């Protein structure tokens, strides 16, 4: 017996969600275009979308469209897209906020100095923030700026997007980031302190951000709770 036609819709869209082509918050294409791409009628498409909605993979807003969500409530991010942790949280349908735990002017770690191309005399501004989704902690972010860039501009804390703050307050635009996914080092005093604070399985997202002239702007270390957030990347065979 052949599978019902609506299963082409269910399996086709689930595959796109699972491989990261569709992320929570993404709006599906219109019915006519989506039905043509999947090779089904519009009535068959609607039945498939209804089943995905019941399973928790879609949120259908009448008069607006269909939006992807995850039934397990995980916050998902496609690593080929550069966006803030706050934006990742909002895209998943949660209310994003953060608590600034500390702002310190200090001598950088040797690795930070090298990454940010600082001289031996230059200091950094280190900002430690707790990142939350619907008032629930999902990550801890350590953001390191060259002191000569931000001076005392963040001494009272930071609100909103770092990218927007840098652009509007310091005239620096981030164009790309070099990203590494790491396991926190239990022998590192810094990593150990944050791991103990979170008391949960954690992955470290290390990102060095650059401007259009390939000059490093800031370094971010995001300690992400793996039970709350999911990182994905699409890899193509060449």
C-alpha cells in the first residue's frame, strides 16, 4: 500500500527541520509555492501541516502563516548564521533577557591578547552575563572587548544586542566571526567556575568577531546548557 500523500509533507518538512534548513521561528513559504515544491495538492499540504502542528513542530497563525517550532522546547541555532544568543532565544519563541553579573577592567589572558591582537600594555573589559529564556537560565556569556575600544562605556552593564551597541555607540560593525565549539576545560579556573555555577552539561561556543577590515572587535565565550539549547550546522559533501 502506498503511503498517504500527506506523508510527503510531514516527512519532507521534518527532514528540513532536523537538518537545520528550517529553524524555530522560521516562517514557511506560502501554500501555493510549498505545495508545488513538495509535489502535493493544497488540500494535502494543509493536512500535513495540521499533523505537524498537532505534533508540536508548527505554530499556525491564522492570517499570518505557519512557523517552525520544536516540540521539546529546545533553542536551536544554525551556526552558519551569525546572531546573538538573545536573538537565538527569541527565534525559538521565548522572551529573552540577561543579567549582568560583572564588568571588569583587567589584564587579558594570554590567549585573549593574541586573539584580539593587543599589545602587552593593553587591557580588556570583561563582561559576565547570565542569559535567560522566559526567566530560565540557558547560558552564561563572557564577552571580552579591547579596553581602548569601549573604554568605560559598559561599566554600568549592557542592555540589548552587542552588535547594535557596537554599531551605534562605538561605530564598529561586526561582519563575521570565526567560531569554535569546545568542551569546557575542567582544568581551567575560568571554565571550572562557570561549570560549577551552571551545574549542568555544557558546551562552549567560542567566537572571535571581526569587522570588514578583518580586524578583531571582540571575543565571546558562551557556555551553553546542552539540555536547553541546540547548535546545528549543515555540511555539504564536495
